[in-house]
């Protein structure tokens, strides 16, 4: 089951997006539980408040993030459709190539020559004029990508919830939850560094220190 969920996520989100969603979820639940902990106090009622806060925070933000993903896909597709309509309408081949270059030059500059890009853009213009206009409605892939985004943000709240289920002291449970989330920030940063050919330990430590700073600020404020 776990491998099926992972393959589903990998199919609709690239590694950068997946790590970004997890990072977003971790930071949201960390800041939210810290903020709630400032006024929660002690006792079973306080523990229940923090438990609900952790789950509710990422449930709400997971839904928002999933919807934003779908809207982002629609925006990108609409932007592409606008460019395609512009190219199909223009009678100036040079202007059409320039329009394509404006979209792709920055991405292809480091891996191709100017002449190769120009030839590629001419081929793209020819292909665009032969094909049907791009459909800009929401697709099944958009919805699945939104579901994957929601799932990653929501699941990132689970480590924050566990201490409140097994530890009676609200204060100790909160600090244990903070420690787990900070550790996960390090793991996400480490993985991010590996995926981007950066320095995994440096990125991991940076994100971990960011989490520690949030916890420290909350403690100073009385949390």
C-alpha cells in the first residue's frame, strides 16, 4: 500500500514539488502548534486542543494547497494557450519564433547553442500551426496532482500528533512534537540537497536550525 501511494505521488508530482509540499506541511504544523501552545496550558483539555490543532491545521492547509495546485496547472495551461493563439494568429514567422524564444531561451540557454535553439523554435512554430488549439479545462491529472499535494501536506502532521496520544504532560508532549518536526525538517533538507546536487548536510542543518529558531521564539514568548 505504501509503495502504491509513493508511485501515485511520483507520477503526478516531481521530487522538488513533493519535498516542497512536505516542507510546507511541517513548517505549518510546527508554527501552528507552537502558537496554540502559547495559550493551551496544561491538562487533558490542552492536549486535546493541540491534537485537534495539529490535525486541523494540515487538513485545512492541505485542502488549500491541493486547490492551489489545480489552479496553478490551469494558469500555466491558459498561459500556454494564449501563446499558441498568438503564434497561430501572427503572419510573421520571425515574430512567432521570437515569442517562443521569450518563453524557452532562459531554460535552454545553458544546454544548447543559439543556432540549435533557433532551429528548434522554428520546428515548434510549424508544429503549433498544424495542431488543434490547447484545451484549458481542468484535467484528471490536475485533480490527481492536487490530491497528491493534499496528502503530503496532511501526512506531514502525523509526527506532530503522536506525542499527544501517548504523553500525559502537555508541555512534554509539545516539546517532543517539536523535536520530531525539527528532525523531519533536517531529513527533508538532506533529501532536498541530494535531489538538487547541493550539500545535503548543509541544507538539512539549515532547515533544522530554522525549526529550532521557531521553537526558541515560542519558548521566549512563554510557550
